[in-house]
C-alpha cells in the first residue's frame, strides 16, 4: 500500500534525507522509532504528499505521488491518506464534528454528503464523544482533542494512515485507547498504518518496528 523507493529530499541548505526502501502492506501496522531531528516527520510528509521528494518516489495505493500535479497530489492525499499530527492541528473555531469533516472542506474534490456526516458522527460516538460533537477544541480535554484528530484522519476511510507521535501528549490510558481506535479502523478497512512513536511501551502492539537509523542512510 505504501512503497518508498530510493527517496531523496533536502531542505534548502540544510538537512538531507535518503531512504532506500520502505514498504507497508495493506493491513500492516508499522512503528518507526528514532531520535528527535532524524527526519521522521519529514518522511511522513513525503509519504503523504505534503512534501515532494527531490528524487525517488512514493507509491501510494499504486499511484506514484511524485508524478502528480500539486492539485492531484492534494486530492490523492485527501482521498487515500489519513494523517494524525503530533500537535493535533485542529481548527479552533470549528466544532468537533466540523473538524472531523475538515478533509471535505478544503477543495479536495471529496463530496461532503450524508454518508460522510453520518460517518463523522459514528466515529465521534465510537470515540466516546457522541455528546460533545458541537464542542470546540478548547472545550475538550487533551485526550478528547486527540480523539477528534484521529477521527478526522479516519473519516475518509483512507488506504494509508500516518501518525506522527500521535500519542505523545497523552496519559497512558489515553495512549492505549488512541492506538485501539487506530488499529480497529485499520483492521476494518485494511489500511496500512505507519506510526512514528516515542512510546516504547506501545511497540509490542505493532507488526513491525523500524529503527529510523536503519531506514535512512547518509544522504
Ligand atoms: P523528527 O521528526 O525526526 O524529529 P524532522 O523531520 O522534523 O525530524 O526534522 C529533520 C531535520 O530537518 C531537523 O534537523 C530539522 O531541523 C530539519 N527541518 C525540519 N523542517 C524543516 C524545514 N521546514 N526547513 C528546514 N529544515 C527543516
Ligand atoms: Mg517529528
């Protein structure tokens, strides 16, 4: 589902990344661990199409991301990738339900229909937030905000789910709960799951743990 081939990327004048190969199959759950500043977020941004590689490619669900126009890449990302950001990245003036539906609101060609809205509500209800769908992010606890961010990543039923230290700000019970939600959804839809994490106690739950230092070679 996710194929990285000889990927190279450099920020102007600074950090450079070279990842020879990484693949995550449908339904597979892979954790990536590594020190801060090693390039994990950069890799997730490249895999999701938020950033574009200088060389090599990312193939998502059979589509080579690097060959797409900016617009098509945005559409592919909206339709097939769910991304849970480390800092949640919720929109503070929108209620929880509208935050979950955000992928439908950003000109990505996805249709915000009845089914999508029903799915958003069902996810929030599953996540214990059925009574809080109209609350804004600042009216929710940290763990609740994270669940909204996870629901937003799942609402399109993406083929690939990427999570960037998504459990880092949560207490142990909420960490486990967040992972349960991600895993249940991935199992349900057969999505590939790629999670950057610092939570070593969560690693046994993954099918595979990849050390970033072994993944990325000197650029
Ligand atoms: P990690 O997620 O593993 O902590 P990052 O991918 O965020 O690492 O960053 C890798 C390196 O790239 C760091 O040295 C960081 O300072 C640098 N970096 C991150 N974002 C940018 C950017 N937008 N411009 C220039 N350098 C950046
Ligand atoms: Mg990071």
